[in-house]
């Protein structure tokens, strides 16, 4: 066997995130249509809130992983990036 345990779930997470986001967008469209009964609207709203929390959690986990990877690689901002952050803004003469 050539499969490594723990390496396959990543694509599933990404797919789950994309699917969750697509479903969330669908829910928003339905709620904006205003052609729903109150009960249906409340069910969709609750589902949307849960999807939103799940997506936010996945994004936070991805951000944490990126930070870890950057630290492991000892990434440093390029000179132009540092310059852009430290360069004082010029007042506009408009």
C-alpha cells in the first residue's frame, strides 16, 4: 500500500469548506428572496449561522497552519514589503 495515514483528509476538508460556502451562498439568496414562510426562513437562518461558524473555524485553522509553515520556513518579508509597511503616508494635496 502506498497511502499514508493522515494525508488524505486535507482535500476532503477543502471540499467541505467549498461545499459549505456554496450552501451558505444559496441560503443567503433564498433568504433575500423574501418568498419564504417564517418557519422555513428560521430553519435556513439557523443552518446558515452554523455553516458560517464552521467556515470561520476552518479559515482560522488554515491561517494558523500558514503561520506555522511560515515560521518553519523562517520566512521574512521582502525589502519592498517592509518598505511599504514602514513608509510614512504622504498627505494628499488635493
